[in-house]
C-alpha cells in the first residue's frame, strides 16, 4: 500500500484540477486541506462541486500509471455513479474523514475495483 504522503504528492494533479473547476469552494483554505469532512460538507451544499472533485480525482489517478494507484472501473460506470460512490464512501466512513478526501476515495477505488492480473 502506498504511503499517504507519497499518495498526496501523486494526487496533486487531481487537486489542482478541482481547484480550477471550483475555486470558490476551496478559496478559504489551501487546496490540500480538503479532508473528508469538508468534502462531504461541500458535496451536500453543491453537487456540482462534488461531481467535479470525484471525477477529477479518478481522472488524475487513472493517468498516473502507478501500481499502487491502479483500479479498473466498469466501462459503463457513469460520472453520476462515481459521485454517488464518493458521497457514500464519505458518509459511511466517519472514522476516517479527517484524512484527505482524495486519498480516501482513490484508496477505496483500488480496493473495490482491482484490475485483472496481466
């Protein structure tokens, strides 16, 4: 399993994308401080922010080609389903919501959707 600090460095692209998509949602604090609690609050207040954040995280992680970040979503999974999965993960894991939201989400995707062995 990848260490959290290395993971956060790898996911910088996702966070920068989200910051570009929803600058008002993250203007109060530096973008790296979006923990699961803040992400859930943002998702409840603005589903568009939530959609953008979850899709940006998936897209950034998918393009990294790092063995510990590898996951394979079903071909027919929609963006709405990705957002719903993100919200469900946040709601059902209050014990971990103090961790960065992007780390929580991608770690969950790696566990839920492992790629077939090649």
